[in-house]
C-alpha cells in the first residue's frame, strides 16, 4: 500500500505494492497526525475493498482512494472527510457493490460512532 501526501489536507492511498510506503508530493508537506487519521480511514477502506475484490476475482492494481478533509471550530477538529474511489478496472456492473462494501470499514464506523475517550495522568 502506498500513501501519497498531496497537500496539508489531502492524500491518496493506493492498493498496489507490498508493505507500506509514505511519499510526499512536496517537501513542505509532512506526515502529520491528521494525515495519519485520514490515511487510516482511506487504507481501511482500501483493505475492505481489496478483500472483497479477491473473493470475487477483481484486480486491485489500479485501486486508489483520494481523501480530503476540512476543519471546523467549536472545538477545532476535522469536520468532514470527502473520499473518492478511483478504480478504473472496476466493471460498471460492480460499482454499486463496491460502494456498499466500502462502507464496511471499521475506522469509518469508529469515526461515525465515536468511542468514549478517558484520559488519566500517571505520575
């Protein structure tokens, strides 16, 4: 899997390749915690689609997910993610199924149904 940083609020995750690579399009763009969060969502979605593709005999070599995010205040946070599934080799007859499958990502479920977070200080 390859993560390509396209900007401060934009990246792409490609299914192809062994292991994990992170590449920046510009030297001033660094892999930040918010890139990591977006990459988690996009790579989870790629993994779910790749698993399904293997079961139904589809090639994932050209599967890529682009993700962008926007911030909101009150408190300052990511308020929206926009993901684009780019898969030129996906047959048109499988597009609806791929869309349904992509929604089975555990990271997406976690973001849409946030967990409780407890913070303790151990000194």
